[in-house]
């Protein structure tokens, strides 16, 4: 067998049916859409419309609400921190903060910082600077000889808001 002998299996590539090309083609005039009505017109059918039946999204109950003041933390377990220290992906001798955990690939997302949780075991003496920590995590870190400092996460200020504040400051100074 050579490269130039290779062919597709029969029926692997089916040529598309060109509709609206005369009545002899069998798909001419109405092009398989039938006569009149909404479905025969151009533009697709209404999304989510189930022919008058109560749509699925309305049959299902509403649940919960979006808390505008809710905090979004990236949760990291101490067991995973130990695993990354053992694998030399994280330097335990330096202070471990959000940036260090992000660089190691442990903390993803979490616009309000990192929250340390107590699942797993920590053997290394590590100092943490995090936005939050569970009681179990704090106990485990202190038992291993480390310490946990809970700090407020630095939120990046909105550019437009910062520019406006700067302009207001300059205007007041005049």
C-alpha cells in the first residue's frame, strides 16, 4: 500500500444536496420545506418554543439567587500544598501567597484571593499569606511549625474609576 493508493471508504464522503435547483431534482421549488407557514419562511424557528406546550425552562423551578456581595475564593487544601512542595513546584521556604500558588498552578481563579482548607497533611514548615483559612488548616499549619496570616486580597482597581478619582483629586488641588 502506498500513500497514493489510499481512498475513503464508500459512503464516507456524501455530497451535499443542492436544494432549490429545479423540480426535476426532487428538491426544487419549496426545497423540502413544504407549503406556507412559519417553518417554510426564511429565518429559523423560535428558540425554546415548544408548540404552545409550557417550555422546559418555565417548567423547572427557580432556585437561589446571585449574591452581589459573595466572595469568590480559590480554595486550596494543605495536602495539595505539601504535594507541590514535595514535587519542587512550590518553594516552602518563602512566604506562600496568592501569587506563588497561582504560579505553581494550585490556585485558579478566585478574584477575592485564596482560602486555605485543612484536607490532607502538611509536614513542611510553611508561612502563608492568604485571604482566608479554615480552623483546621490553621491548626495543621501551626502544628507543622508554620504560620498563617489572613490578609484582605488586593483587588485590582477599575481603570476608569481610578482615572476619575485622579481627575477629581487634581481638580480639588487647583
